[in-house]
C-alpha cells in the first residue's frame, strides 16, 4: 500500500483515542475479585463456549442454567448467580421451548409462574446473523445484534445464551481474524449487560474424533475465556453403555483449572449430577440440590439476622424456617430439608453451637462451608 492510499484509509477510519493505564495508580488499592456466573465454569464479562454434538442436550442444559439463574436455585447442585436470562434459540420454536421447559420445571421444582426473569427469542427459520463481513475483512455488527443488546439492557438481563454459533456467525471459521472479531462482538455484549454470554456450538469432525470438542479453527478456542464440552461417554469411540449419561468437561479455563469433569444423568427432561438423584423422587438431583438450597437458605436467613436450630418442635427449627422464610429452599419439603440438614451436619458443613448461661443455653446452626465441594 502506497503512502497516499494509507493516508486515505486513515482519513476514512479515524482512530479512537488510546486508553493508557498506568499500573502505578493501583498502589494500595484492593485487587478486584473475579466475578462468576458459575464459579470456575462461567466467568462474567466474557464469552464462554459450550460445545456438543447435535442431540447431546446442550440446548437443554443451557435452558436449565437459565432457569436456575432466574429462580435462584442450584444448577446441577452448584450455586449460580441469580439474574435474569435471555435465550436466543435459532434451532427451536416456541412449542419446543415450551415442552423442554416443562421438563426442566418438574426437575428443579418450579412452575411457569416462577419464570418472570426468563426471556426467549425463538428464531428458527429467521435471519440470525449477528455480524457480517466486508470485502476487506472488517466485521460489522448487524441490526439484530443491536436489537439484542438493547433488549437485554432494557430487561436487566445478565445471562445471554446464543444457540448456535453456526446460525449467527457469517464469516469463515478458518479465518482467524473473523472469528476473533465475532467473539469480541459477543464480549462487548457481555460487558454491556455486566454479565455472561454462553455461546453454543457444534464441534468439528476433528474435534469430535480427538475428544477436544473444538471447532474448525483454533481461533474459537483461543478467543473465548472458557470452553465447555458436553459429550456422551463414547464420544471418542466404543459402544454406548448408558444412553442417559453425559460428560461435561471444562476443557479451557483462563481463570480456573482446566480439565475438570462432571458426570451428568439425563432423566425426565433435565440433567443432574450422576448418582445424586433419589430413586422415585420427582426431581432428578434433589438430594444434592436440597443440600445446596439448605446452605444458601441459611445464608439468606443470616442476612436477615434470623437464627435457626436442629431441634424439631422448637421455634425456628431449621427445615421449617428455611421452607417458610426463604425462597431458596421453598421448593423442597420439610422432610427433604431435614434429611439435607442431617447430611450436612454429618459432613461438618454446618455446626450446631450453643450460647448463654447454663440455665438458659440456646443452640443455633452456623454454616462452615457455604458451597458443596466442586471440582
């Protein structure tokens, strides 16, 4: 490119002023904590990719995550940030989303009336491109992207699910600058909502065969900050041993340890941690979820300066108080919460302490570990 051409190009595209950060200004200032939608799995402010073959259930898993975030319930037994959630579903119509949600509701113990913080954009058959590319390789946000940003900000959404990458990306996935521009666009969305973007995608044939589950270009893996892979146990070959089992792997994690895995079981329209379901129960992971709800409910009571105890029949008996005074534990019966309490006491995650003079000793529960052990 000659000098005149370079000058004309510079005039056509004026540069934005540079933001210069001087680290010396951070002296004696507190270091900001990392913020998570789901600790170690989905960070805030960036894009997380969830890969999975068609039919493995990644859309269902994402819809289940939206439900748990929107209602304040544990997701697969783990705490997630409570927030409003928006799903852009390019492969499903409203009837399919309705059917899928009914199964999720039954699994986690909510009704459609509890979903005031969930929003869907069913866009099967519509034009869904979020970025288009000019002849010189520059990407431009589409009008649909602007609409989505405005809608998310208007509704106070902090989780946006985009299903799937193939429907919203108009570039060549083997051209790294185009992939990176697209992920940068979604990162801009995450920043605009002060939340997280979960991008669903299909693995390439190479990614499926190797077990890495990535896309056609390394730019996808390099550009997202966290990459998850949902697969069947036989994804790398072999015979199917249990059609209902899935493996959720954390294959890339810029802010946590990569390589973690969760074994999930599909049952009655939703997923649960394998082995955490109680035979014959309506929910598929109610044992683990009830324990996490108990811990979260205890924290909710503590914020209201309400103490509870382990003594059935006394005032503020913990299972009864949690069920009646917290939203977190309201989905569980008193018997379920009592069983969860007994397990948590046994495992040392909650303790019964006493105070007061010998003639008027009073006991109360304290939480020693606010979250169940993760991965």
